[in-house]
């Protein structure tokens, strides 16, 4: 039987290993670099590299790699062996501080969004000592940032680290202004819940749409979907349980705090949730989790689908980012307290998030935009595209009382003076959960429910850190200049509630009434990626990111281009795949069935048999649908042929969104109708029932 404490972090060059293998001086110097951002001396780097090498070789590693996160949504790695040739023809295992700290990579094939010309291939990786190295597939993986020859960020980690520094700095300023001199560091923490689907590999290999696109482009609904919700939290099937067991073991070895596993709402859908940890580590761990899920699934004859909407008509998969701010003293800044000072602090930080989400709602929406997520938002428990905040009735009532200056006499029958002298005890679970809310306060953290399952945690977290830092910077300045802290604090909270309460909504985010109300409130409704992405280039966006040195204007523009290019590539591949399946598989199969029906009827008539009227009607209906299928295929083909005419990337994306995707939906709708009346043995691919219920 596996002893979990013994294997946890076994493949991680973590703090305990460093204490054992580094001298006290080297260990202290490295921690100064990690905690205070002090430059790392090459002597220290050489000592750390030697210790890493010895440890990794003892664990069976033969190579090392700078493990980085380019703007592809996945990780990248180039492996070099430890071997170094000697004069006698033999080799020794070497790894220097120089190799640890910096690497050079061919960056020509990674997306840059115009930051450099294609022929300018040089890119650099630089060690991130705040994230522990680990062993994967017999390689020592060193988490790194990735930048261009000119120093521009080409990855997800660099801006994330910048944003972490920014929000930590401004939060500490606010705490100092409130009289807290003890806190040295503020750390964003995250617990990303990861949803995913598992399908049988043999069935997966018979679906070209899943192979090329990660989602089904065709598929009629089975007789049973998630209607009766038997799957949600249901008993885990043996094959899935075996996968989950092995997944947990592999993640624990890599130091990932995998905690909760269960069946999700849709058939074949599941979820893994880790324990909260520091944001940078959580982002790295989530990338490791997604990689490990796919690898372990293969070992069980399964395929892990991380697409946001692999199956129509049932839940899509999200990645709920539970975000909070904590101090090095262990205090959660979004935890309501029992003293007036703690509650004043809580309300101020809560107000900062309310204002940040309202002021920068369009930028926050753009941070989770993708072709896949467009299919998920607003359907089957995914939040709508309209950004709003759920606080729960009690907390909302408290804020309303503060705004109006009235006494609050809520559930606890305790009066609250508006000077923030007394606040009734606010229990952690005083609010219900609202699954339609994009951004919900859940006791001591905020749950951002909009990110899709395939998305890197780093993107939306970078935006969230930055916009909150911007508001905290304003709060800090006003408090620092104040002659009466309590009075200024009161004014800040009141004004924030008054000016930004439109973002607070505790009701049903799916209702048509909310859409109308949101419009009246002035909230944006950016339904698609094409609608959302231009917000990244707004003057407001450039201002907030440049103020906090998270993105330069050039870097912002590059990411806008990359996201648009990614959107266009995704839709183009899907359209091409759809045409391929329609022309090579579905149309020939339906044609055979129509011919078989026709021949069968002709034989019956010739034999003088009485033909059922319903049979003729079925043939006629199928023939009409077949004609419609053929026409829809031709129309999609015509639309695809026009794509090269669009030279501007935004115009191209808009055309793909408003024309190509619409024609794809029409073709799918017709095909799915035909599938419903076609014998299973004549349909050219596994159906939804097989895919979702076969395991």
C-alpha cells in the first residue's frame, strides 16, 4: 500500500530537499532571491545546479529542460542531456549554474503577435526560482520565463509574475496606511478547479472531429443526457476510479495538492480540485495537472478532453479560479473578522474588488475569450458573457446600509454604525452559491467561473491581479494623504458602493430579464471572442497595464493579435474538418441509406406487397434532409473559400464568427436530424450515446 506522505513531492526539488543538499549559506542566499527578488550570484547558482543535478540523477533523470509556457496555451520544453565528454572518451554528468539560470531557444515557431519578424528566431528562457524544479519523464524540468531578444514577454508566466508583484506591493501599501506594520508580504492565492471529459480511446480514434478539434462537430442528442442528473456526484465507475487513483499518485509525486475528485453534471464529465496555494505555483501546477491527465488517461485506454464544449446539449467544462489575497502572517484579506479594524480592512479590500471588476469588466471578459469558450458561456451551468458579481443577500444588505447611512439589522439583529466601528459577525457560509454568476464571493475568496477548462490560469489571474492593484493603489494614496483614516476609509467604501453597485447581481444570470436589466445598468454584453478582444487595446487597458508594468502597449497588441490568430485558426480547422467529415463520411453514408430505402420500397412494390404510408413518408423526409445536407455543405464550402479574401486579422475573425460558424451550425443541425433516423450500423462514426456512456 502506498504511503502518501512518503511519495508526496518525491519528484520535486523543494524546500526540504534544498535544506538537505545546500549549505546553510547557499540556502539562505537562494531564499533571499526567492522572497526579496535579490540577484542570484553565479557561485550560488553553480552550487544549486550541482545539487539539482545530483538529486535528479539519483532519481533516474538523464536530461534537463527549461520548462516554459509560451502563448500557445500549453507548455514547451527542449531537453539536453547532462553528459559532458571527457578526453578519455568517457562522459561525466554536468549541469552548471549558467545552464540553470538561462537558456536560449529557437523562438521562431512560437506565437509572438508581431513582436519580432519570423526570421528573428532568438528567444531566452530564464529560471523562475520561486517555482520548484521537478522531474518528469526522466528530465529535470526547470520552470522558466520566456522572452524575446529585445526583452518582451513571449509567455504567460512573465506578466503573471509582474502582476503578482504589483498587487502585493499595492496591498501592502494599503495595510501600512491602515497601521499594519507587521506584514512583509502579500501573496495572491488560487485554487483552480479543473473540469474534464473522459472518452474511450478506441471510440475517440473513430471521430475525426475529436482528433482534430477536441470537440464534436456533429452529434445528435442521445435518449438520455444529463436530464436526470444521475451522474453528478454519483458513484465513480471502476475504470474511471482506476484512472483517478493513478492520476492522484502522479500529481502527488509532483507536489500538486490534488484534493477533491468527483463526477460532474454531464455524462463522462469529471472534476479535480486542488488545495489553495500561491498563485505562481497554482498556475504551474495546473499546467502539470492538464499534462498529467492526458498522459494517465492514455495509460488507461482513455482520452482526456479539455475542450470547453466537447459535446453539445450538456455541460461544458470550466476552470473555476478561486482567488484571494493572503499575508505572510497567515491572514486572508477577504476573511471577515471579529474586530472593528479587521472588518474595516475586509470591507475596504472587498470594495476594491467590486470597483476593479466594474471598471475593467470588459478587460476581464477578454481575458477568458476563446473560440471554445464561446460555445460554453451562457449554457448548462456556465455563467453568461455579462460580467456581474454575486455577494449574497446579507453582504449586499450590509453594503447597502453603509451606502445609505442606515442602520443594518440583519439576521444577527446587530446594529452597525456607519463609521465602520461595528460589523455583525459575517459567517463564512452566510451566502448561498450562485452557479450562474461569473464572479462570486464565496466566504473568503472570489470564484471566477468564466475561464474555460483548457485555459491557462495565468491569463485571467494576471488581469485580476492588475485591475485590483490599480484600485488598491488609488486607495493607498488617499489613505496615505489622509488626516483622518477612519473618515477617509468610510468615504472610500461608501463612494465605491455608490458608484459601482451596478456590478452586484445575486439573481439568475440566465434570465432574459437580467440581460435587459444589465443593459440598463450599463454593463457590457460581449457575447463572442470577436466582440470581447478589442477591449485589450483600449486606452483604459493600455493605461492600467502600463501603470503597473505588467504589459507594454507593444506586448498588449501582440497578445491581441495572438488571440485573434488562435481564434481564426481554430474556426478554420473546425470548418475544414466539418467539410471533410460531411463530404467523405456523412453524405456517402446517408446516400447509401437513401438508396437502400428506395431499393427496398421498389422491391416491395414489384412483389405486390402493401407498402406502409409511413415508410414512404420517411423516405421522402430523408430525401429532403439529404438535399438540405448537400446544400448546407456547399454553402459552407463557399464560405470557407472566401476566407483568404480577408487580409486584416480582425475582419477575418469577424467573418468566421458571423458567417462561417453560422453555416457550420446549419450543417450540423441538418446532419443531426438525419442521424436521429439513420440505423446505427450505417452511421459513419460513434454516436453521443457510445461516447458518453460506454465507459
